[in-house]
């Protein structure tokens, strides 16, 4: 921004500005220490008793002290890098990495840093709402008794927290947050002290839990494998709890200035001398880490002494009802702390986007102009409209994500593990080596590299431990816990079900929705998007209610559900539609993944050799590599074990969809946008009259199919715990999944159409000339590949289970088919291997890979398969089973309405199928046309590039036919020269 102040200062004399021309910094040792404590000491301090319980008195205390020293040591290294050797400031972490390391490490740093910030702000919204709910519950329990049913939703509290953050987010910069951080520091000390005091009261009472030198006892408190995993997670929790390097540079950039260049202090402030920022920052780090360690030791050790090996995850709220007013006060302190801490972590995000926009559009008044406003008690304040809109939108977005994913905090530990090592250890050490020119293989160099390696191992083990603890089904349980049907106890939750749904629904096909909106126009396109979101959610809830029969028996597959409620030939029809669709999707994913891998190679080639360079490479080796990865992953025994894959895939989906949205927004902001219209493409200008009709049909079908996940809904539901009821959890997961999908679909579709207009491509991430930034395109394609690796398993597991169950029943005495063999795998404990499973699943992956290699244009057919499967699986069977289950009276209003819904969706499917066939015929004409040197008036490009074949919509399974044809057929046809000229 042109100014960073809130309140207008006096005259703009030279004394009001620092050496870099920015407003004079006023930060001190006190404010820097307050920022650090605000960032580090959080409500997680109350969970350290649990960490000590996993590790025991000796290891727990040693690890606490060790990581305090490591964090302080690496923080001093980072503080020394704030100024370059010439005295130039590096105002952000990315600037520091750019100055000392450069290259791709800058982007990796930004990804880790800002990804962590976004996750933290979402997590703080959820945590604040939990504390506010805890206040309401404490009062309720006090009034009605501890056994009273005191439940209240936390969504209103999330909304209230968001409103407060919208107001505070208008504080223009990090420099102005000192008063908030000081308040937050006091709040941190307050609730931590209350927790310590309550734990001490338990110790004084003598009613304490059992403790030990090594913590929890294997076979008594936990299983042997749980002891290992929880120890890993506890070590990671302690290590990550000290980390604040992600905002260290931003804190240091607020400190009152003087330069220490090669030992010579140059005073910047002529009115007041001040120590160099790095020295102040080191003192602040020492103060912050020392204070933190003191409170951590007290909370962890006294909490463990009080509660022993059964120490809870938050001993402030999980063990105490009274005195209720003290519990209320402590939770209020947590909320006030989180209100301030949200801003501490959000401000770098705000500044990053605003600085980028300032540089990109320096003449835009909306972005750069500051407006003076008189605000009571504050005097004149400067308001910037872009800042107002952007920051408000960010807070709303994080609040909505928090509402959709109230379990997001479960993922936040994994994000912390991913960000800890690069930001807290790797980059500071590498920059210190570069800055001090430490000789390679010297004792100091070896010591620093050893530190980096050890911390990397801790991070990886903590991440593995996190997944094992939050997804216990991934590892064989020590005891034979079973469910009501005699099968291994299910451990699925709302989080894992939502992740499965998002993995299945949001795919790379999301990037083709701009094409669909272009065919339909603003009104019809948006309306159809919302309508089919509602339809898919509605029919999915019907299907969820059918998981158990009237007698309470489970139906493990879609075919079992149909057999239970409808019977007859409909069971076979259901199986044909479902498994045919699943096989097609796994083939399509193999092709699409290879396309994205080729795109990564080509983007790098174009960047190095120029956009006109001839960069060609076959995609068959990439298909083979994808198949090899899937062979390994296919040995995961069943759908229940896929939770961690789906969570990773969901994150990848958000990543590449967000990149696509961001690139589209950049096009819109540049003003070089395509022509749009209320009715979309214009007959006679963009398309012929017949093309308009067929493409509108196909676009409607693409949108309808893009929400469908009914092919695997029953299999997902079969992973859920028995309590609360599976249908209720599944409905919540469906709401979360469909809501998230709709938000991304509307953003991608509408922003893409706004950017590219009626010429919107089939995949606006790569098909419209986005060559740069090449690293961002590469990252997006890498995310697509990682998503497809996981999604392949989500769609393949039902096929695996069908064949294996059939063979089990046919040959129950066959050891090759039925016998499980235990194998010890390092760090994972005992895993069960079945030889038939090994052979059959490997053969299936090889087969799908082989088909993908032989038919690289298979995705163009997959759209037709999707159209065929959508109607029976997503609409017809759920509605018919709902009518049967609820005994809906024939010809009643509800019966007529349901039958009308079935009829309308059948018509949509038929029209979409016809549109897909016409599009397929057109694409074949283009690929194998009789005259490859055609020079007539018809331009063949739109029939391929703008067709936007998204196929079945099951996470865009039939996406990117454009890429398939470009990458696998371009060299095989004489049309190539004309194609390049046209493009």
C-alpha cells in the first residue's frame, strides 16, 4: 500500500521514515517478545501433560528442553539474515531465502509458510468457537447438573469470531499489532496459570494418576504399536510447539532500526540511537523461548503429576466442572488470545497479496489509493478499498472453511509437521552456512547438517505418528475388536468420510467448468450448478438412509442395498453401472496422471528453451510409473485403510483448484478478458446453431455428473463407526463435501468464464497459454498427480472387494485365497498379506495401465460411460429405495415429485449422452479427418480444445481429452502442422 499507517501522522519529514523509505518502525524488545509469546504459547500448552504421559518423566523433560534450545538456536541464525551483507532489509521470510539461497527454494518457502498461516487461521476459528461453547456448557452444567444434556452448535460462535476478525483485519500492517500481542500475552499467562493451578490442586488432594519414568505402559495403558506412534506424535507436538520462525522475519521487520554491517553499527534514527534489529530479535527470542519453556515445564509436568498416564488432551476442560466461573474465565482468556493471534498469523498473508497487487497494478486507484476517514477516538484513519474487500473476503473464507470442516484441527497437526522442518531448521541452517561461508565438511558444517537430518527424522516420524493415532485402522490392532457384524471394528469419522467424498468429487475436471458455463451463460450455468448440487445432496441422503435395512443389518455395497430394498434384475443392473463406471475411471485416471506428468516436463522445457521450442515426450513411461505406484498402494487391504490417502488427495484438490482460480483472477484483474454473456456462446459468432444445442446439453450433463459420488457412497459409509449412527454422520459428511465442492465449482466456473469468456478452454489451467509462472503450473500438475494416485485407490477398492468376496465365498477352504500372512514392516508393526490379493490386485492395475497405453483417447469415451451411469446410480435407485423404505403412497404429492425428479434427470442424462456422442464424432473428425490440410472456414480447434469433455464427473474422471489428443496423437498425424498454425 502507499501507506502502512492507520492514523495519519504529522509531517512527512525525513525522521518519519526508515532507510528503505517505509514508515519508521517503532518495535522494541517488549513488543517483539509479546509477538513471539502470542505466536508460541497457545491453548496447546494445556495438552503437554498428554505428551509427557506418552514419553515419561525423563524423555519428556529432556525433549522439552532440547527443542527449546534448538528453536532458539535456529531462530538466532534466522535473525542474523534479516539484513543482507550490504545492509539491505529482507522484509519477509521469502525475501530472506531469496537473498541467501534463491531458486526454487523461494517458492518452497512461500508454500510452507503461507500454507501454514492459512491452516492456523482456520484452526484458530474452530478453537475459539470450541472455547465459547465450553463457556456455555460450563454454565449449563452448573445450573442443571453435570449429567445434564448441554449441547449447542458452534457455528454461531465461528460467525461471531469471524465478525470480530473482519474488523481487526483492517489494522493495516504487522507494525500496528503490538497492543493486540501484549493483550494476547497476558491472556496466555492467565489461562496457562489457571490450568497449572487446577493441576496443583489435584496433586495437593492426593488423588493423582499413576506416572512412570517411561510414561504410558504398553499392554496396560496402550498397545505396543500405540506406544510407538503416540511417542512419535508427542515428540513432534513438543518440537512444533516452540516454532515461530514462520513469522520471525515479519516480527523483526517491525523493530526500531539501526544497521550492523560487518560489525559496524550505522544509526538510522538520528533522534534516538537503537541496537541492531538482529540483536534485539535475539534477546526477544531468548525472552520468548525462556518464558515459553517455563510455562511448558509447569503445565506438562504438573499436569502429568496430577493425571498420570491417563492425562487428557486438554486438562483445563476435560477434567474440571468447578469452579465453573474460573473455567469460564480461562476459556474467555483463550478466546481473547486467539482473536489477537489470528491477526498475527494473518497479517503476513494480507501483506503478501497486497504487495503483489501493488506491483502488478500500480496505477489502479482501487488498489493503491488511501482514503481518510474520521473515526471516533482514533482521529483520522486511512482506508483502502482493496484492503477492505480482500481482507474481509479472506476472513469470510476461513470462517466458511471452519464451518464446513469443524474437524480441521485434526489435520492441522499434519500441516504443522510439514512446515516445521523447512521453516524452523532447514532454511535457517542453510542460510547461516551461506552467510558465514562455512567450509564444506568442516566440523561445524557436519554438526549443522546432522541437526537438519535429526529434525527431519523427527518431523517424518511425528507425521507418521499423527496419521497412525488419528487413523488407527492403518495399523493392525493388538486386540481383536469387532463390530456388531463380526468384522473388524470400523474407525471412520466425519473427517475421513468428508475426505473420501471430496477426493471422489473434486478432481481436475473442476478446471473445465468454465467451458460448461460458457456454453450455458451466467444465468443458466450458475443456476444449474446450484440445482444439481442440491439434487445430488438430496439423493445422497436417501442412499445414506438405506445403509442399514429395517432390521438393522448392514448393507456393505451398493448392490447389497439394492438387493435389500428392490431385488430382482435391478441388482445386476446396479452392479453393471457401478463397476463399469469404476473400471472406466481407473483407466481414465492413469491417462490423466500421465498427461499432467508430461505437462510438468514440457513446462520446464518451455521455460528453459522458450515457448516456441519443440518439447515432446511420450506419456507411456509416465503411465507405467503411475501403475507401479498403484500396485504398491493397491495392497492396502480395504476401503477402511484409505483415510490418510483421501486426506492428502483432498488437500491436493484444494491446491490445484485454488491455483486455477488464482490464475483466472489474475487474467480478470489484467483487464484482458474474453467476451461473456447472459446466454453464453453466441450462435453464428462462437458456434453454429446445432453446436450451441449439443454443447449446452453436454455442459448440463457435465455439471450434473461432476457432483456424483454415489458409486462409492455406501462403501464410504461402511467405514464409519457405529456411534453416532452411520447415516447421520454420512449426511453431515455429504453436506460438507457437496458444500465445499459447490464453492470451488462456482469459483472455478465463474472466474474462469469471467476471464476467458465464450472461448473458455476445456482446462483453463494449461490449455489457454499459461506458460508462466512455470513452477506454479508444475506444482499444480504435481498436485493433480498426487490427487489421482489417491483417487485411483478410492475407486478401485470396491472392485477389489467385489472379486475377493466372490472368491472367498466360492472357495472358502482355499489357503491361497483366504489365508492371511503376518509380516513385520519397520515402523508399521505387523501387517497382513494375502497372496491372492497381491496377485489379483497387481494384475488389475497392470490391466488398466495396459488399456490406458493402448487407448490413450479413452477419456473421450468415458464421458459417455458417465452419462450412462449417472441416472441409475445417483437418482433412480436412491429414489426408488427411498419410496420403498418410507412406504411413500403411490400418486401422493411426494411420490409424484420424486418421480418427476427421476424423469427430469433421465432426460438430462439422455441429452448429455447425445451431446457427448456428437462431441465424440466431432473430435474423431478432427483427429482422423479425410483432409488433414483442410483450409476451409471451419476452425477445428474448438471441437477439441473447447469441448471440455469432463466425462463422468466423478472427480472429473473423463477430463482433459484435449491433452490426450495433443500429447499422444499430435506426432502421429499430418494434421500437426495445421494444428500448430491454428494455435
